[in-house]
C-alpha cells in the first residue's frame, strides 16, 4: 500500500479488492480433485465433539477425572457401563465449555465433583516428640579414634 501512495483508510478500502485479486492470482493453487472434500455428518455425530479441545487423562478411583485443577465425575445413569480405574481416556471440552469423556467411541458427559470435607482432611498422625539425636554406642569406631599430637610424632 505504501508503494501505491495510500495514506488514508478510505483509500485503502478502495484498493483492497484489487489487492486481494492480485494476491489470489499469484498464490492460488488448483485442487487435485474437483469434487468437494466436505462430507455430511453421520447420524449421531456432533460438530461440537469434533471441533473441540482434546486432552488425554487417566481415570481415577470412583470414575473421577482430574482436569484443569478440578475433579470431575461421569454424569451418567447407573445403568450405563462403568470405566475402570487407570484407564486412559480422552477429555473433550467443547467451544461452549461442556466437558465429555470419550471412551470406546462414545461420549460421556462430565460434571464437577463435590468434595466431602471428611474425606478431604486426612487423619492426623500422632505427633512424635522431638527427634532424638543419634548417639553412637561405646564400641562405635568414632569412639575408638584417638588423635595424636603432631609434636609427639616429630623426632627431637
């Protein structure tokens, strides 16, 4: 645009269609196949679950999954199949923020788990008295060491 002497937004808007046409003529490539590459969705497919963020996770005990600092559980009825612990799954986050677990080709919705306060606080261990320092026994090698005076070793 500088080469054409364009200095205002109005001038740029007038020249822009011509610049786009020149760019397309210079860089356009003909497709290998003339027919459309788009295919219709199969029944049961959702664009929300295709165009989403995907992360790998491992299922924890009780069908829990940790994702972005929060714990989630499956939001499915009891009759649905369970996912065993330590199973790798794919977590999918849709563009509108919903979370799903992808397991064996099927999506399962997730909901945030409520934490039980009793389970959250671990049992307190007995507080031990202050740690005693180690004292070697009477037959320990350190007790047998007797440094000699360097003056005693030198001949007179």
